[in-house]
C-alpha cells in the first residue's frame, strides 16, 4: 500500500449514528459480496508492533488472527523476489551502515528521480546481510537490527507452517511494487512471470488458492489475468481529501503509472465509476480503494478532534459513497486500507469502531498494521 499517514479515517464522530448510516445491523449477517465475514489482512505483517516485512512481523500477525499477510515484493539484482515496501532499502534496513554510499544509484521511480540504495543493485546474498528497521519514528525502535529480510519463498513457507500449526488456512496477499520500474530493469513482465511461477508451485493455479495479487498499475494485472487463475486486485490510490470532500489526485497518486507512460488520461478515481468498475472486472476479481473513497463526508463547522481548529479530520461522515455497492453489483470484492491504532484519536477515538464502520458498510477485507485490533473489531459484530 501507499504510505498514507493521513488521519482521515479516524475523524468519524457519532458512533451509533455512524454505524447505522454505514448500513447493516448489529447481527452476524455480513453485508459482504458473498455474505462471508470480512478478511483481516496483516498489512506488511503486524507492522504496528515489529519492523515491517519481516518473518517475525508476519508470524505475529498470524498469531494475532490475521487471515492473510501482505508481502510487498521487489526484485534483487539476481532476480530474487524479496519482501520490501519499496525498491529503495534506505528507510527500512541498515543498508547505509553495511554498504558504502557509492552503492547508491539514481533511478526513475514512477516519474520521480530517486537517489537511494536500490534492492536491484544488490544480490540476495548481500540483502541477507541486512537487518530491518522500524520505518515509523513514532513506533518502537527496540527491534531494530534484529530481523532479516525475507524472500517470497520464506513468507510462503512461514504462512503454510503457521497455518498447519494453528489448524487454519493462512493466505498471502503479495503486491507487485512498481511493475513499470521493474520492467525497465529486468525486461517486460519478468517480475510477473517469476511471481506466477512461485505461486503456482506453492498453491496451484486456482481461484480458490489462499492468495490475492495486487497492483496499483493496470497492464500488469491484465497480463497476469492471462497467466493465472489466482485472484487479482486493482488498487486505487489518492493523495488526500479535498475540503469539498472530493479526492485529491496529484502526481504520483493521480493515475496508475502505466497509464502515464501509455498516455492514458484516466485517473484512479475513474476506475471507481460504473464504467471504470466494468473495466476493472474484465481482468480483476477485487478492487482495493484507499478508504476515503468509500465514505461520504461533509464539513458542518463542528470541531470534533479536540484540537480547537477546524480541518479535514472534523468532517461529519454521512454514509456510503456508493463505491462498495457499485463494485459488489459488478461482482467485485472490495478490500480497503490502511487501519492503524496509532493514527486514531480524532473524532473517532477507538480504532475498533472505525473498522466496524467499514465492516458495516459491507467491506470484504481490511488491511491493518494491528491485526489483533481488526480481529477484535470483527468479533464485536459477530
């Protein structure tokens, strides 16, 4: 997922009114596409507690009850799939301590010239000398330097082993990070072919596999749709929420980057219209919008955050924008992101109640840095 630390979601205020407005009752009947309970997905593992994308963070997420864990994937110099949120290693590893600055390079990442230590400039053997860091300064730094950087194969093995140990299926939800960027380094669709080969070997080529593949780009999902029956998810990004309640769409959150390269003028928001969702359904099984796309908000002049100022976080939530309903009508699942205990404390001070509002809306899955909170929120509605 994109690195959104905006506090939009927790701005909700009148809890009882909100839950009614979002639809559904307090019984155990879920308003999801298939009527099943919504998924709780460990976003980069239990990344609110341990450094993200480590086996330890994934294991903790599973122990807390996560149905799926999410490994974001990038390629090493020798073509190995590893779990990192970005191709740049700087913010989440101790690479700057282990390697000289001369190992940095400048590359174009979705149209932005970026100077960094890139995973694609390091072999897997070199990557394995690195240790993970907590990238969020507001979270505990006590685990820095303790955990290594896992491969996709290691994440799969862990998920299967933990599922066996716990007597339940644990799925994985890999994201193909910056497909166009990887095409330029390794050749067109090498990234996707490696991923499909690994997933088919581990889970088979089946829509019933406990796997979702997600991407913010479109053409790589269209390609994957010709190569696998594993379920595919179109992610929908934005930068912020405008004062009038509309979505702010600025570069690089304005469009899928492959649209930019191809000269396709459609925005992320266009993919959530009726026509856009019909288009998405032609190649994907689910849509993954950032959560502000899903609830309508109004500025009513009431200060709800307790900071004595009026801003976007004080907006009153009116109810559904209609996106979930439109997507479900097309047969698309809707998974949304990201829920964080430590991004709460505004109009909606309990992160469990925020997630419950989205569960009531009919969401099919939530990404959270704190899976235990997601499990508790879901259980509170069962």
